[in-house]
C-alpha cells in the first residue's frame, strides 16, 4: 500500500509539471498580452499610451522574454518561494488576492456540499428502494427539473422573487446597512439570511444529479444475490439495506469524492457573478478577460494541483472502503 | 471422494414416515407480473418435508424450482409475487419472534393477513402474510438457504467471518469473540483448512468450492431444521461438486436436519436424496421415494427425463433421447396438463382440457397424470 502511494505521488508530480507547462502556454496563446489590454482600456478613456511607454511596461513585466524564461521565472518562484507572482490588474500578489476570497468560497462550497448530501442521499435511497412509487416519481421529477434548469437562470429567478416578494436586497452577502458595519450578531444573521440562497441554488443541480446517481447505483445492487443471502439470514430490512447494498453502492461515490477538493476553492463562477458574491470565481473570470496571466496561471495551477491531489485521495479512500480495490493495489 | 459411499448411505437410511413436517406447502402460487403479461412460475405446489428427510426437487431450467424455493422464505424479488397458497412451518418460539422484532425498532404496520381458508396444521404457522418478525425468526434460524453462485451470494466487501458471525448473533445474542470462535468451528466443520486464518479472508480470496463451504457454514450457523440448497453445486467443477455433496450428506446425518435440494441434475439428486419431486412448468408432476422414482417412473415427463441420461455401459451408437420439443414460452402455457404438447402419451380431448388429477398409490408415490386414473 505504501509503495503504491509513493508511486502515485511520483506520478502526481510529473502530472503537475506537465499541467503547469500547458497552463502557462495556453494563457499566452490568445493574441496580445496584458499591455495590449492596458492600451485598449486607455484608448477607451481617450488616453494614449506611447510605444515607448508600452515597451517600458513590457520590459517591466518581462513580457518580451522568451517563453521558457517566463515560464521558469514563474514556476521557480512558486516552487522555491511560494510566490505566485504579481497580478497586473490589481497590482498585488496573486496569493493575497486568492486568499482574500478563499474563505468565502470554501464556506460556500462546504455548506453546499453538506446540503447536497443531506438531501440527496436519503432521497436517492428512498427513490431506489421504493422504485416506481409515487415518492420515487416525485423525486425523479424534481431530479430531472433540477438538472435541466441552468443555475444562472435559477439565480435570476430567486433574485427576482427575493426582491419582489421578500423585500430582500438583490445579491451580495450583506444588506446595505451591514456592508461596512463591524461584526456583530445582526451582521451574522444578515449574512446567514443572504447565504442560504446561493447554497440552495448551487445545491439544487448537485442534489438533483446525486439523487439520480444514488438511485441508479443502489438499484444496481438491491437485487444482487448477496442481498438475498443476507435477507435469508433473517436481517431486518433496514439493517440489511444499510449494511449491504447501500454500502456497496457508495463505491462509485468514493471514487469521485476527491474531485470536490478543487471545487472547494473554484467558487462557482457564474452564480457568484449573478449574485455578486466575492468568491474566487469572479476573480478568475476577470483575470482571464484582462489577460492577467500570473493571476490566471497560478489560479489554474492551484486548481489542477487540488484536482490531482483529490484524485489520489479518492483512490486511497476507495481502497479503504473496498477491499477488492485494496487488494488490486497491493498486487500491482 | 468417490460418489459411491453417499449413494450407499442413501439406500441404508431409514426415514420415519411419521416424523413431524418441518415444511408444508399448500397450493403455493408465485407469479411474475411483467409488462407483456403474467408468468406463473409456481402454479399450486403442494409439498411436505419431514424432519430429517432429504427431498430433491428436479426439473429443467425454468420449471420454477428455484422460485418455489425462494418463495418459501419470501425472498422473491419484484416483479415476482406470491399470490396464493400457504407456507406452513413449525411455529417459532415467541422469544425468537420477539428477538426478531426487537431488531427493527420501529414497529411496522402489519400486513393484512389473507383470509385463512385452511386451518393451520397443529403447531404450525403460515408464513404468507405473517408478521414480518415471524418471518425473520424463521429465516436463517429454522430454515436456512444455500445459493447457487457462491461468489455473488457472499458480500465481497465483508470478511467471511463477519458474515457468519452476523448470522449467529442475529438469532443467538452472544459476545463477538464467542461468535467468532463458533464461526471458526463451523468453518473447520465444513472442511476449510486453517479456519483461524480464513475467517478473516474476503470471499474473493477463496476458491469457488471454499466459498460454497462458507455459504454452507453460514447456513448451518443457527442449526436449522431445514436447509434449502438451491443448485448448490451447479457452479462448481465435478470434483468439488462431489465433495460438497459429501459434506451435505455428512452434516445432515450428524445434525438430523432436513434438506430440500434444488437441482436440475438427476445424478446429484440420486446421491443425496431420500425422495424426489419432479417439477414441470411450476407444477409438481410426480413425487415419491428416490429408488421408486428411478425404478418405476410414472409420469411421462419423468420417464422422458430419465431416458435422457446417458448410462454407463450403454452402446456408443445408441443416441440419447432428449425430452421431445421445447419448454413452452412462459406466456403460452399449454392448457390442461402443461406437458401435453411434448407428451408421448397425449390423449386429445383429455390432457388439453382439464388439469390432470393427483393420483396417489399405497406407497405414497404421487403422480399428476390421467394415465393412472383408471387404476384407482
């Protein structure tokens, strides 16, 4: 097992090197660079940037260096100094920018996740056990509707409902009177009264999807011979369900659970923009628009690293959960 | 591991014809409601197994023998449904029922008991429509089952020892280490080498034969009165098959339990059984003593089945005689006697109009065929 983990970590490092390289290459692909964005912005304001100024800016940001040099400067700073570079647009270190927003993204993702699990697992299990019952049809109906409606549309509808009928401020985290207020109970309550909406909106499609997946996985297991064996022992239906088919049906869940890790900080871009939430999503989006290459590159690198780590954690979790997988690892 | 000793034993076994029944089926009917129609897999089966008796239920694939076996403990999955008849078993002690009930803390609503048309035989209780706690008290404790596919019938993610101790602790509360010791004893008894080590193995670490031994150990863990073995050797190679049958025979003789052996293999039946029930399309068409059935089969279907077995010393140019025709499509069940369209003794106007009567001779040999009506 230890040997397997070590080998996986080795492969992980290689993967990350490849990803960082490709990431850096891709963010340089579009024509132009941050300076041309600056020029365009200046022109729209009626100002002019002279070619000399442009050249000076290019030198300052190292934009004329060969690709490999730029890449090396970027990656060596990350690896050796933990320095993700400077954001052009914000003129602040990328790491500070991201950290500022990670807390909220993280909180939002975790609450959403808990909401999704708390709803989807029981409903999915019920739906499978009582297949083709009215309850199953209702769950299926909401499952498909939830998966089919785009999140941003839901967000808009909820915003409208909130403003029209519940007299809530549209979007954001706080009501106007609390935005600049110091933290107190009122502000916390205000935050809670704003946060449930994004949690619900982001959670709905995840819940709908997970209900369907749980139902399908469990239906695959419910009528297997080992369930009949357990029933023939005299186990009660509830204990039987939890111990055998449900446990078995969670294997696919464990094999993907690690992908949640990058999701924790990716910050639901579209919803955050629609609901004007200061998560990491809009930050990344803005960076891409203005070709803020260190911001975007570093952010994508962090997400990729989390994805790779998450995949490893998933595989280890699966090995812990399923002895058949464990044995395969030990043999390889 | 020759097969002869078992067959010798069979002939020398003396069965008490007045032993109390451990299972009595009356008019058991199980249907599968499919989209294209209803398939009656078990169509009014009456059977009795007495204490210590080994009954082989034989028939072609699809004749309903497995569904019948599963119907006994109500293990038929949707869309299968038991629609009629009753399964009588000796009434379990009320302490056992209460223990089974205690396991599910929430009280379930009682299923509606079907209007009991027949009075319960003395000391017996009907399982169909019974309180789920009664059914659970019978499952595993009074009647245990061994299934055909030992790989898929064991949970792949639980250690075999845990699966056995679970069964033990369900019906006889005891500390975990005591139950574990019992599990090891059981594994040793069913012939697994190094049981102290194997008890912690996962099913996928064992061979097919060993898995089936584990299944048997699990079934025996609560000392059942009746073991239902549903094609227990079908998935195994011939050598292992002989060993498993040998094991079943010795366990039976040691514990005095009854066995219902479901098999399509008349050879397997001959090795283990005291009596045979021949099933065709959900009906028991003939039932009687093993030797009697092999010596003088009465039902045309039984005769055809026996003709289809190769015999040792048979000339090499003699062709085997398979049963003529095909098992009819389940939706196109022949009227009257279900076998009439494949029968050599078909009597038009008689066999295809009404179900044949049950004829019973003095030795208790039963057959469902009009051919024997005159004898009465």
